[in-house]
């Protein structure tokens, strides 16, 4: 249905005078009768009018953050051990009693044709080790020719351990590690193969992540296609870049206070880019609708923040609630990742509330300028009743879902369960150098160690004994024999007692690799059956034991995270939309989206055709913190789309009282926006996939696939289908609860602005605004 624009605006002006005005004798409205915008609307109006000052304030804030970051920025580091675990106690005891052995290590692995005992080979190896001893952060370098177990049984391979003065691999400067690798490369010659291994080397080989430019470029293309004009597409990008600049600098300050893993900065950056663009995309779309409805630029800006802006604030709050759930895991690196992501989201929300309306003050009248030659004009029309006419394509889709709601529900749930199925066979653990690409030094060292010393050489167990009295040392020989006799133990190195004589260290080589389930069984057997009868307090540590403890700790706390985040999110939606049913269905839908993401991640980690598409060609265990992180991020982002969709449905429901019409109008009014927002999210997270970091690669593919599924199968199919089946029950709220809940009006009061338009697109009591300066 089409309407003459003059007739529409005339009717709106007339309706506005009857509904919202009191008149004086000369026919003019009094200011007292004008509706007052909410807090966001008033903030938007102030930012619009003082746009120059707001932009200057953002520039000054970025400059101040740059100065503070340069002066006080901390180093990125991460401790993946579980607090209070046996491996953590072993590490603490090592740091206290064996400071030289408590730091991180690098393995120098050498294979020589004709054997490593050849005098020429021994001379070359000794010269290399002497060079390594002079490098920064190197404490000691073992002599493989005198250290027990330093040479393989066949005499072809040796390993020398380089002890560093840094406890965590992240603490070792990359350039220093690269210098060690360069010395090893220079010592190689025909017949002499040298490789450096260890976590420190693997980190240095990763290089810079740098996926932000890819995500921004992809987002720019999608925005241009969506809006068809350079100005409309540019506004979300400018806001996102400003937010990225400020939050990126603040991340360094967070790192000065808490442990922040290096990969979390990339995650926070991508979240900031994706959310910043998505939020402003929603508001630009609503701004253009208000302009098409006849509002002048300032009034349209106020109306946009007073309606779509409210949804953005609720959506951002759900993301922060989800990320706060990571604190329930009790792991310092997750808390650091949570904090930097929350900072990024807060900055994005602040930019959306202040910088965006200020930019509209400069460019609001030009939002449809610089149109692409192939772009078609995308402007809203006013429909009967004064609301904005939604997309006809999405109207037809919404009606189709309404007619076949049962089929749509069955198909949607079936697709999600099929995607989630691979997660049932997932194997948890930490990827190691054995999962790296074959041309890397860390992978070559890993393979050489396995070849020469057995699979367990890549994951030795460190048994740290606390010798409280001199008599405790007498128990060490029997302890070594008992451990050596344990099934799954390949070798036990002679115990090393520290200078004070109050601690001993035994290195145990399992017969199986670090990722093997049998190695985990061995750790539990030692702790439960062997060590309790040793007559001395012994803790099992090392990278492998730390990985096992961290995995078990995460698995124990995961239900707490899920329950807490789901409960808080449901409470937020309950207050926002004043409904019992909507929070419950939203939580269930989001959990299905998360399950689908888990299934996709498990599929690529199998190392089959799906994994090979993204560079994972070997079976790789899933780090236990990946499901935790994916849940927190995806649950928050899924709630974003839910808020965008339901706020428009609630708006239509409030206006019409017709559930079916509200669902169709809400879907039609947000379908294009959610689709474009999801495309941007997918592009931004897919930029993680080329990363050499397995963690980021897995997060990228899981999030990209999950958001694609969530925005299509869940939001555009399953949610409207289920809501059609539930009918008016969607909006049910007990009377006693309705009286006690605050009135947030997430959908705003759009009828106020539509009823407050005259034929010139202004409030009748206002003079024409001066052009944007």
C-alpha cells in the first residue's frame, strides 16, 4: 500500500495536535505539552547541538589514553594453571626452592648423521650452547653429553635444556627468542639438523595477529552494499575506529593491573569493531527511517537514540553480563580477557551514545549523499497509522513463517542439533607443538624428541618433593622406584636435591604423549595411588599436568558460568521486555546457538576435511577454555540480535495488541539490519581464521559459523516460528510482577515522535534549525 507523503504528514500533524498538544488562542502549542525525551534522547540532543565539542572531547580522550598507555602500560602475560591445583602447588614449590629450574625452558634438539658423538658434531653443538649461555634471559644450559638422558639410545639425537629466567612463555621478549633461533639456524649444516622447541619458541613463531584491517575492509564493503551511500556506510566505520583507538590504548592499562593474555587483545578488538559497527548500523537505519517519516535531522537524531539507542544499551549490557561470567571460572587469564573485552564494549556504547549523534550533527543532512552507481535508494515510507513501513520482502518472509510455524520450528531445531552433534565426541586438552605446521622449528623439535626419546619426552611430569626434614630425603630412592614401576612410565630421572636440602625434583617421562588419554590416567594414578604412600609430600607439575588440572577445573566450573550468565541475561530481558516467556525462549534459543558453535569447533578440530580448510590438518584437542570463551561471547552477541528483534516486535505489540502482526512487523523491520549486522560479524570473526594461533583460529571459525546460524536459522526462522506458536502468551506477565518491575521502555515511544511531525518535518513550536556546522 502506498500513501501520498503530503497526506501522511498532514494526518500525522493533525493526530499530533489532538494527542499531544494543548493550544493557545492563536493556535500555537505550549512548550509544557511537548513530550520529553528519555536520558539517551536528551544526551543525543546535547551531543548534536555541541557536536564540535563532543568530537574534540573524543580526540582529547584518545590522546590522553595514548599518553597514559605509553607511561603505565603493562606487559601481556597469562597463567593457565588452575589456582589451588596440585600442579600449581608444584610450580610454587619450584619457584621457591628451585629458582633456576622454575622458569620456562627451551629445548635444543640436534640430529646428526653418523651420531651426535662424532667429535666434529660435538664441537659444533658445544659452540652453539656456549653462544646460547651468553644471551639475555638465559640462566643455564644443560650439557647433553654429561646430563643423564641427554642422548637417545641410538645416538643420533640429543637434547639440551635452556633454562630461562622468565616463568611464563609470554614474559620472554619475542626478539630475544628470535635471536636464539637465529643462532641455531646459523649452526646448522649438511648432516646436522638443529631445532628449538618449547612454548616460548611456539609463541615467537606466531608473529603479529593483525586481523583488524581485514575485518574493517569486509565491514566497509557490506555497509556500502547495505546502505548504498558512502556517508551512511562511513558513519559506523568512523565510530568503530574511534572506539577501537580508545579501547586499544586502555587495554594496556588493564594489563598493568591484571594478567591479560596476548590473544585477548585481538578478541577485544574484534568485538569492539563488530559491536561498534553493528550498533551504529542499527541506529543509522533507524535515523533514515525517522528522516523519511518527516523529522528534521536533530529531532531524528533524538528519536533514534530514544528508540534504537535504548536497544543498543540493553544489547551492550547483555554482552558485558556474559563476559562478567568469566570471573566465575577463577582463572586469572580469563578474568583479564573478560576485562579488556568489557572495556571495549563500554567504549563502543559510549561512542554510540555521544560521538554518533555528534557526527549526525555534521553529516545528518547528507546521510543519503554520495550514492553508489549500482546502489538503489533505500528509504522508509510511512504506513497507515503513522509507523514506518517495513521491508516488503521481509514482510512476505514473516507471513510465510507464520503460515508454517510448526514446520519452521522442527526444521530450525533439527539443523541446530545436527550442527551440535560433533561436540558429543570432543576431546579436551591443550594443543601443543605437535599440532603446529610442519615447517616450524617448534614442530620439528617436537617430532625429533618423539623420535629419539619417545612420545612422553614432549610432556615430562615434574615431581616436586617437599623435604620437611633431613630424614625425608631417605624416602627418595623408594619414591623413584615406585614411580618407575607405575604402568605408563617410560623413565625416571635421578632426583635432584636443591642446595638447601629441603626439596627434590624428579623428572618422569611417560610412555605416551601429552595429549594422550593414557597420560592423564598416569597423572591421576600417581596422585591417587603411588605418591600418597611415598612417606613425603610430593606434587605433580609440569606443562602436561597443568593442562590436565586446568581442563578439569574448567569443566567443574562451566555449569556455574552457564547458569549464572543465563540467569542474569533472563533477568535483564524480563525487566526490559516485561514478559516471562520471552526471556525463557531467548535463553533456550541462545543455548542452541552455542551448542551449534561447539559442534562446528569440534568438527574442525577433528583434522578432517573441515579442519584442513582452515589449516588444521591433525586431530587437535579442544582447549577447555574455548567452550567457556565461546559461550560468553556468543551468548552476549546472540542476545544483541534478540534485543534488536524483540524491541521492534514489542514496539508493534504495544501499538497494535496483535501478536501475529507484531511478530511479522518486527521481523520485517529488523530483518535487513540483522542480516547485515550478522554479515559484518561473520566477516570480522572470520578474519581470525588465517591466524597462526590455534586458539584464535578455532574461536574465529566457531564464532563466524555460530553467528551466521544464529542470525539466520535462529532469529529469522526459529524465534518468529516459536513466538507464533505461543501467541499472546509471549507478552504475559503476572500482575503482581508487573507492578514491581521498573518501566524501561526498551522500544522507546516512537509514536511520540511520529505524532509530533508537521508538514515540514519539524515540531510546530520550533524554528528551523541552522545547518550543521
